[in-house]
C-alpha cells in the first residue's frame, strides 16, 4: 500500500497567531478567483495537498466506487489530515467536477479538518453547508470528478492552486477576504512583519478617524513614524500605582 508523504508540523500557537492577523495584513496571494462559499469563517492551518490530472485510459476508473482503495487518492487526502489541517486541491480549475461531497467532508470535519481551498468544485453543497467548514472554491456541481475529465493523482505533493505554488505543510490563512499562503519556512518571519503592520495600522486608523491627512498617516511618513513610536511607548508604559490607602483597601 502506497504511503502518503508527511510534512513538518509547526507550532499551533504560530498558526493561531497568523489566523488572528488575518489575510489582509498578511497580504499574500492564493485565492485568485476562489470565492468564500461559507462566509464568516476564519481559519488557519497547514496544507494537505491533492493534485488532479487529466484522465488517461490506464490511470482512471469510471464509477466513483469502482476503484481499489489504493487508487482513491481523494479519500487518502482526507485520511492524511490531522486536526487543524486545510485541504488544498489543484482540480485544474474544473467547473464540472466535484472533488468532495457530503460523506467525505463529514469525515474530514470529524477528524478536525478546518476548511478546503479548491481550484475547482465540490458537490452536495446544501448538505455540506450544514457541516460548517470553511470553503474557498471555484463553484459547486452535481457531478463527481471521475464522471468528467480529471482524476486524483497525488497526495502531499507540490501543486499549483489558483496559480500559486503550494508545498505540503505550508500555512493557509483564509477568511472573507479570501485565502493566502504563508510558506512554512517563512511563517515566523511573516507573522512578525504582519503583526508590526497590524499595530501601526491601529495608530493610522485612529489618526484618520480624527481627520488627519491620509498622505501622512497611511503609510506613515517619517514624522508620523516618530509619533507612532512615541504612541507605542505610551501604550507599553504601566499605569502608575494607586495611592497607598487604596492599595491597602
């Protein structure tokens, strides 16, 4: 039986930090043309990848259940998932092939899966909506994939999804703005940079709400940067201790 490749697991605290930062502040790219199909979901997790290829006579089957388990690699992608993972699929942009349906996604949810980013479609959408997964897709269809012109070829191999190079284990962050990719080797660095950007944007927003000039405060010019650094120091200064009589109650 073919073993599915594994990948390096990183600290869940780092993944959660990236989720909290959000896609707009990370400002990567993944979901070109992929739409959030379950609005309100915010997820981050490592990518389990699934690659589809065009059919050829010696490598595909006709009926969805006719193949041996060894060949049903879309099922193996679900089985390979650990809690918190996100399945990322190169389905070749197909709008007629449903990669997963209700049953497999029920299993995925039960295994702790968070969401799917698919350059293609799923089926059983009314039922899948009730499962409450994050979904970033091209669309939905009634067809299962082997009814059409693609078949699952590899699990946990590098893929192209929506024009982006995805390596198994990369961190996917997805919300209502779309989905972005954080290369696993750069996750800590990107989290730090995105945290810094989120912090100065708090200051910028405050100034813009006060009617201050956009050209000064977004992005910060040199003068505004000095103001921001002073503001940061004020935020990190502990408040003065209360009078002795209050401390003693």
